[in-house]
C-alpha cells in the first residue's frame, strides 16, 4: 500500500514535498489546479522541496519568501490541493464509483459506509470520518435522505456546476484490530459527467490511479428487462435515466492506461432480477437456483472469521460469483460489456476485473417520496470493496 493524494489519487513521492503559504499572501489563479479540479481554482504561493545529497531529510515546514510566514501545510504537487494533517503517516486505499446516470452510485456509497461500519465493528475496528467535511457531506447528502427521510436521493450535480459536493472526496479512517490504520478515500461522480467524457480529462484522471473502480450496471435501463418485470416491480421513472450503461463503460475505460486500477463490474439493483423467476423469462431457471452464489450473502458470517480465512473464503466465493454474473450478462445480451472489460485487462489498461451482483436497498423504490416499504436491506454490498482491499494487500 502507498500514500496517495485523496483528490487526484497520485502516489506521494518519498523524495519531494510541496508546501503552500498560509500567511498573508493572496491566492492566485492556478492553471494546473484548475485542470484537475474541473473548475477555476486559486492557490497561494507553493514551494517544492526535493531530497538531495545536500538535503537528506525533507523539511516539515518552510518560510514563505513573500510574507515570511512559516507554513507546514502540505499540498499535492500534481493537483495542488491541501492534504490533511499527517497524511503521509497512514496507507491509503482509493476507490471511485462510476456508472450511467441514475444507476444508484450515491445510494451505493451511502449504504456501503453503513455496512462497512457494521463489518468493522465485528473486527474490533473503528470507522470514522477523518475530516469534518466528510462527516457533514455524508450526513447531509447520503445518510439523512436514505436513513432518516426514506426518500430517493437527488442526482449528483455536475462537477463544474454549483453545489458539487462530490468535488471533495469522502475520507474515512479505519483503525484497530489486525488492520492497524488505513485511510479509505471514496469519490462519487455524476453520471452526466461520465456520459459526456470525451478524451482524457485531468479532472477525471483519478479514475486511472484508483485502487478500485466500481462500474455499476443497472439492468433496469434495458428495455427488455423492464418489459419482463412489468407488473412485478414498481414502474421505473425513465425520465431520470441517461444513456445505456454499455455506452458509458467505454468512456470510463478511455481514462485508463496505467494498468493500476482493479475494475469491479457490478450488476446493481440485483433485487429486481431476483423477481424474474416469477416472470415468463428464459433467465428464470438460472435465477431461481437456490445454490447459486448470487442468491445468498455471507458477508457478516465472514466478518466473524479470522481475517486471512475470510479473505480466502471471499476469493473462492467471488470467483464463483464472477462466473455466474458473467453468464447473466450473456442472458441479457450484454456480452459486449464483459468483453470490453476483458479487453482492457488484456491490453494492460487495468490490473484485473471481476463481476459482482449487489442490491443497495433490497427492493425497487415505490416512488420518489418513499424509498422502501420494509426498510433498507443491503445484499452483497461490500463484496467489491473487500475484493479491492484484498487485491491491494489489505487483509480485512
């Protein structure tokens, strides 16, 4: 594990450091920071210090040459954003959740944090927000709408627009047990931003440096699936949906070339497909199989196992699940999505790929004012994250 910037996910070099003025100097337009932020950004004077034969140890502070003020505020030398205090002392796991508009990316993040909190407690690990900004944004835009108001979350705003709360990542600290300490950084992305991607964009280059990239594939965006489920689940509000998920994945993969990210190709809202055995569908026999891995969830059972044993069980389970979900993509006529991800692995754009099936809510929302009838019932929500941990050497 390395230490990476929580904004652009660039690993921090051990032999250089950037510090910015915190004194009387005014912030000025910074083209590099603007490119990575996706909107105009101002930065005070920045000082780059490099370890050399003369400088054996990197300084913990510098004096600003303009105002004379001492500063120890470290910044990322790539995106020029401030790093949290003592950021270099703890390894970092970075992840982002991608997908077309209205696939439930923000809902997934909201529920995953709650499930991770429960899982961590079983391991004597405490999950806390590292910054007040993370706590406030998570409470206001994720937790309260879902768990307090029980309403459908508003769509994530574009990064370049007003009120883009996701421009700052959610930064969590996991501490205790066999894990020690780990920073978990989550970045949410508006579906509209992903649908409009054209060429390499510095504002979304963090995708190529993420340890885990989740791509949520919503089967309810497919006309054929909605027709099969008509009358079995509430009608889907197609006015909120964007382009087909198979059209978005190529745009996300176009941002990748490093071979670093692990891709979790995730079939979301899986509770809807679990209703297909009640329909006249060729997929019904497969989905009705009680022995299929996509029909059971042993996450909290694994949480009570020793970490190493749980990792082995997860690996075996997710390998079976990968094959099962791959076949479902074939049943849906979406083989091209899987083939595209396989090709990205073969071309060295990503490190690995695995299929997952999750349900954040456990049922399809009845309408915008009432999210669930029986309460939130997550299904296999942590699988992609725990797999990403394992791929990055985090035994949890």
